[in-house]
C-alpha cells in the first residue's frame, strides 16, 4: 500500500464513525470484469420486487414503499418504482413526483423522536426498479452519524421486528396523509 492510501486508511479508522479497531489491510482491487453484473429483473435474473406484495407498506400507480429487513436503524424503508424503470428514464412528471415524495418521506421519518437524521441513499446496482434507501439514523449516537451509519448498520444486531414495524407504521401513516396512495393492510 502506498503512503497516501495508508494515510487515508489511518484517518478513516481514527474517526469515531468507523466501527472497527486494530490494524487494517486494504485489499487490492480485482481486474475489471468483462461486463457489468445483471441486476434483479435484468436478462434472466429473477425480480424479487415484482409481485412481492408482502413487502409493500404503501403504494400508488407508479411508486411503492417497502421495508428494509433486518435493520439496526429505527427506520429502514425503500421508495421504489412499481415498474422496471431507472432514473435516467424518468420523464419530467416522474422526476417532479419523485422529488416531492422524497421530501414527504424524509419529513415523516424525521418526525420520530428515535430518529436523529434521515440518510437517503441511491446505489442502483441491485434492482432494475429505481429505488432509494431511507435510513432513519438513531438519535444522539455519535458513531452512527454520517457515513459511519452505513458500516455500523451492517454489523450491529438488528432492532426487534415489532419495534421496526411500529416505527414503519407511524412513518407510513404520516407519509400517506400527505402523499395519498394506498396503505397496505399489515394485519395478521
């Protein structure tokens, strides 16, 4: 490892946001692949989102809200498209609707006292359905601020499912009050 990479690794591991201690070794990057990996729903790879209504908490004609499970955060939700469509294919109406829904979801999640801030992520490598992650970061826990939350939430034990479900129910009800749409029947 060169000196600049080691210095960057040392600085990152010294941050209170970094969840690991001890000597770390940066692994080398592999050779570039022959092609991009197929996402769920592309080519012959099955789509876990299509027809899986057990995951849906809220929907309208073009969008749905699904739960991230398991999660160490008080709230973990996806806002995703109903159809196989990605960001670069949004028309202006879809783009405007997305912006409004993001604002409404962020406000609904932020209203919980157990949430300090709302982290909104988009990676786009997993599914052909455009999807954005909403992570309600636990309030007042320094290590879970900012980018540290992405790492910590992978290694902390998940919160109890009934606690997450109760938080999601409050968020989805508040979101529904401003966004309309249909709240899924979560009974039973």
